[in-house]
C-alpha cells in the first residue's frame, strides 16, 4: 500500500473503458501499461451496447476494459485514453477499489509509481 501519509488520498482504482474493437483496446492498454499509468489491463470480450447518441437509440458491438491504477494517475490516464481513442466521447469511468489482496494492491502501486514516489 502507499505511504501512510498518502493513504487517505492515494487509493487503488479501476477505470472501466469501452473501445470500438479488440485492436483499439490493446493499443490503449499497451500504451497505458508502458507509460506506467496503469498496472494492468483486462480486455473483456465483445459486448453488445445499446445507447442514446445523436438523437436516437444506437446499437453496436464494443470491447470493455478494466484498467487498474492509483488515484493520482487517473486524470493523466484518462487524458491519454481520450488521445488514443477513436470515439468522440469515450466511456471512461472510475471506481474505487475498497479492499483486496494486500500483495496485489501493493503491486498496483509499485507498477504505477513515478520515479519520485517512495511507495
């Protein structure tokens, strides 16, 4: 886990993101992992989406991703997702990870630390 001084503000978080295709999801995931903005990405299979867009109900096939990171990386990760994404308005939502296997949570923090972090 992070330094106790940062424990209240620095939490592990999920980013839930949808993409137009598996290839797009992989491109985004690889960039974010390489740039240490997320510790890992799970790319889930095709999903059927029904949504309101441009004045009408739309349907389509998308791919969902779950990205694991720390709170202090969320804004930068979101900006990077938007840069890489084909959608005009990509789905990027954040969920707190309330608890979990301590060693896994430590791994998330380790893999997303900046050079100046002491986590």
